[in-house]
C-alpha cells in the first residue's frame, strides 16, 4: 500500500520532469501521451487506495523522511491517506488525467506544447502534496506550489500584449497571472500567520496533534487561528474580496481553467476548512461568518454571470458561485456535504470548461456568446456534454449537482438560517438561468456565427472520448451519495437533518427545483427561439444601471485599481525616488566614491623616489609614536 | 659624573642626525652612512642601558647589530656598485623613473 502512495505522489513529478526535458524543443506528441500515462498511473494508484480504504477502512500514515529538525521544532515529510485525502486524490488525478489527454488535442497547434505538459504535471504534483500532507507545513508547500504552477499556466501565453480594460477586462495573460499570484500572496500571509499561531500554542504542526490539543486552547487563540487560516482559504478559493483574480485567470489555456481554476486548485480553500474541521468547529462565530460569506459570494458571482458575454468568464463566475455553496455547507458544519459537492462540482465543471474549450477551439479563440448561436448542428458531441454539465450545474435530478446542491440548501434550512436558505435558493434559480443562457446562446437559437465568417468544426474524436468519464461521473455521482456518506463520516463528523427538516425535505427540494426549472424555461424563452421570437440585443437595456453595474463586476476591479493599485504605484514611485535613490543608493555610492577619491588624492605619494618613501616612512613612524604616547597617557 | 642619561642623550642626538640624513640626503652612499649612524646610536643606548642594569644581554645585542651592519654594508656596497655601473649616478632623483 505504501508503494501505491508513493506512486500516486511521484508519478506526476516524474511526468513533469520528463516533459521538462523536451521543454525547449518543438512539439512532440509522445510527450503529451507519456505525461497522460504517468498521471493515469497516479489515478489508478489513488483509485486502488480508495478501494482499499473503502473495504478495510484503515488509514495509511507514512513518514517519508525528516524534513526540519531545529531544537524543539520537528517537521517530517509525512503523508496521510484517509477518507478526505483519498477523495481529493481520486478527484484530482481523475480530472487531471482527462485534462492531460484533452490537452493533447487542444494544444495541438501550440509551439510550447511540451512546456505546457511540464507545468500541468507539476501542478498535479503540488496538488497531491497539498491534499496528502499530514501537517500544516506540507500543506503550505503544496499550497505555494499550486500557486506557482497557476501563475505559470495563466501566463502561458505571456507574449500577448496588454489591452485596455474596455477591450479585455483581464488586460493580458501576464497581467492576469501576476494579479492571481499577488492576490494569493496577500491571502497566504494570513494562512502563514494562522500556522504560526497554531505552532506557538500547540508546539506541533501535525493535524492530529494540533486537534488533540484543541480542548486546552483558549477561545481567542482558536478564533485568531481560524480567521487567519480562512483568509488563506479565501485567497485560494477566490472568495470576496479576493475574487477578482479567478475570472481574469481565464486568460490561461482552457485545459488549465478546467483543471486548476475550476476542479482542483480553487477548491483547496474548501479542502483546508474540511481538513481543519475540528478547529473550525470550535469557532462557531468564524464558521457562521464562513457560511454567510459563502452564501454572499454564491449570489454575488451568480449575479455577475447573468450579463457576462464571455463564455469562459460565465463558467468562471459559476465556479465562484459554487465555491460559495461549498463554503456555506462547510461553515454550517456539514463538512462531508461540502466535500461531496466539491467532488461533484469538479466533474461537471471540468466537463463544462472542456466543452467551452471545444467551442473556443472551433471559433478560433472567439469567446463572445453573442457571436455564436445555433452551433449544435456543427458540434453535436460538445453540445451534449455541455448541456449535460449545465443540467448538473443547474441542479436537476438525477444529475450530480442536484443531490449535492440540494443537500447544502437543506442544511441552510436545517440550521434555521433562513436568510441564507432564501439566498441559496434564489441563487440556484440564477445558476440555472445563466448556465442555460450560455448553452442556448451558443448552441441554439439564430445562427449568428456564419454571417461573421466563422466555420466551426467539431473537436477531435479522441478528445470527445476522453471527456466521457467526466460526463458519466457528472451523471451518476449523486446516486452514490448514501454510500459516500457512510464512507466519509468515518472521519468527518456526521451531519443529521432534524426530524422537522426531514419531514419537509421533499417540499424543500421541490422549491429548489421550481426555481431551477423556471430559470431554465426563462432562458429558453429568451434565448433559444428562432425566427420571429429570436433573441435580439437590447442596446437600451445594456445602458441601464443594473446591467452596467453587473457588467463592470460591481466596479470592484475598478475600485481596486483606483484605490489600491494606483496609490501603491504612486507611493512606490515616491519611495523609489526619495528613499531608494537618495538614501539607500546614495549611501552605497558615497562609500565607493570615498574610496575612489582618497585613492586619487594619495596616488601622488607613489613617486618612485626612494627618498620620498623614506620621508613618508618617517612620518608614519612619528605618527605611531604619537599614538603610542597618547594611548599610554590614557592607560 | 657621567650617568645613563648623558649616554642616552648622545644616543638620541646621534639617532636624530642619522634620521635627518636619511630624510634629506639624495645620494645613496650617504644614505648608507646615515643608517650606520642610526644603528650606532642604538648601539650606544644598548651598551649604556646594559651597563646600567648589569645585564650583558644588551651588549651582546650591540655586537649582533655590529655584525649585521657589517654584512649589510658588504651586500649594500655591492649593489651600489652595480647601480652606479648601470645608471652612472647614485643620486636618488636620477634613479626614480615612476610618474606618480
């Protein structure tokens, strides 16, 4: 079993190194194939571990080696394979495998094909460290590793020039990459502080040992630690106010968006809350804040998706919104439901993104859904996948999204947080509307792309086949919710609905369903019809206050630019000119100049005339005598 | 009565004369003489102090200095002859060829 753990962990690493060997050479298809096989191996190992854990129930703890030994401070490279980490491992490696195969087709024409696979596999490796580590420091290493890989991959097309915000809200890939990295750094500081607080007060960083000491910690420390850790989680999972980077991260290649910015990395924040659940459970105020923030973000992101025209940004908003759902569940104490939604979401969202990638590929990187329409006849396979994924996202039975999302909404009702419940139900309706708006705009309705000179073509067959596991899982995951509950609650706390809620469960489900279906129907009436009822742009409405507010993302990016980025740049300019140039540089320069000048001044002594030297020697001797005399006086 | 201080004063005067010679003279041969004067000034001081303390070490040391001075003069004069043959002069100002 131990070997399987090592294979699951290091196969992606080997894959990354292998692809890196060819990083500078031109496109070699076998690099993609070998990388996919490595990741597939990691997936199979993870699956075997999951089966082992499911059948026998024994958690695997291994310590690879000692890492830091300094005084009382001991950290080892330890890994744990328990119910939570094995779920994450399986989800991560499965989606990664699909995305690797997909990328062989998607990145077909890219000259940096090999480099792409190297980064992608490095990401998988970091993610595996993140989920498998048995201590906070290992988690942090993985956390930073995925951050770096995310930066590399968002900025993969770094050669694209900057544009104005009006032309492209994300400016350019390199700009978006830097934004993501910097925002995450800020949040990671919080995470680091949380880890320090825990270490100072417990003297250890291992999850089990930290949690064992919880009863002896006072409440203030627990609250501080959870707040600090959650700030880290907010950055990685793009929760308000750190959310702006996620939509801009769509500048990266689509497989990256599917893998990193939808299915895996952005869920790391949720994973942290689930992993540290005893800690968060001990701080109910913080947990309630998490739930409220999650609900707010779910609604907030969904509202922005209502008017977005960019296909990938719509899906990115839906990711934000679903992350909000996960945090709502985790904050309300239903940790296993959050994890279940995480897994289900990973499947259907990756599928949705990859489908979006197919569309983008077919439309030669055009992402404006106003320029599409009626594409289902050209792209039947993609249409089926994206509809399926959208149904799952909208939360219709019997697909995965229905079960997990419904459970979250039911939790909100069960906790008597009715305001959160209403928000989540309304958001479910909005989710259905915007996801089907995007499907109908792209694949149904009037054909708007042919007049614009686009001739879309379906993606390669093998790519469509590679996507099928996700489609199957997006469909069936929800059916095994009961089994999964039994499996996961061996580690995570049970979450029981009260008798009252249980009684109303089917009615609650119907309410959600009603909202979802009406969202879809509305979207259909508005966008899917052709001929006389066909959708037309309403320029007048687009000038309206709410439309503009949503379109500009509530002016939050603008606000950040005006009140954070620009003042910061101004302050930096002042510091550069006044402090750096005039104080720091000047000090260093003047020391050097003093040596030059004294050298210049005394160079004249070097005459070559022995008599002058002797004179100077006598001067030196006299000086020494004088010094000796003076010091003798003071002794 | 001639005491230690008289000897030391003579020694100091001689040493100063030698030092001024080293500083002021331009001729290498004269520089040698000046250093010999300084060495002998020191020898006087050694001998006087040695006698004052009734300790022979100082006088022994004076002999060492004389021996070394003799060998130094032997080697030094050899070098001077070579220099004179090469430059035709022993004046330090003529020998200097660096432009500091």
